[in-house]
């Protein structure tokens, strides 16, 4: 049976991005606020997440990741995505939304500590390192980052970016 994880669920349990189905099939919710009654109360800045490897077919995070880490803290950024990769099954999907660079909410919300952009996802794909390092200004984090994702969908809807990444396992590094 397919398993999904909704990060930072709050009180809204709707599935905003459909990967294969419009509805949840076997949903686990996670939130820092116990008042939202999630299945798991957890701070996303505490890595690793409390799940086994290869647990989920899909992870969803709507307007959540910009609340974690700090802008410029590449170690946390890459560690967080490595952990998402760890708990996704091979070929699993990470679907999310975040404020776009044009959104007044990006830095207007006092809880936002980093921007998540389409350009951020370049650093999650091992093939991009092979194509760009030494040719473009792309920093090489392969000494630290071993996970691997492909950006399979990107869009802008209103003031949010919408993205879907696919876990490539084994990593192409």
C-alpha cells in the first residue's frame, strides 16, 4: 500500500499536489504544534526524522521548508534533503510549495528563515554537478551530499513556487 507523509500539516490536511491520485491513501502527518493533532509531533530541524529508510512513496510540504534552516546554511539544507531522500522509497516523490521570490510573504513572515527556489534544487541533482562544476559558478557539495533527486515538475502559482522532485536511488554519484 502506498504511504504518504505530510510535513507541517497544520490543520489543513488537503492534498494540494496530486502525483498519482487526488486523495491520500495512507497518510502520516507531522507538525511541530501538538495542538494540530498530527500523527507525529516533530521539529523539522531535528534530523534525522523519526522514520525508517524507504518508508514513503510521497512526501508533501506546503509552505513549510522556508521555516527551517537558515539562508546560507548549506550543511543543514543538504542534510535535510538527504534525510528526505533516505525516507523516500526509490522513485518516491517530494511535492511542495514555497513563497516565490516575488512574494511579500517570503521575508515578510517573521518565521521564514530561508528562501526555497527552483535554483536551490540544482544542488540536489548529482547530474547537475557533473554538467556544471568547473564550467559555471555552481559550488561543489558532493563531498557532503550523496543523495540524488530530479526536478520533475516546476510551476509558479500566484505567489508560490510549486515543485515535485523524484528520488533517484541508488544515487548517481
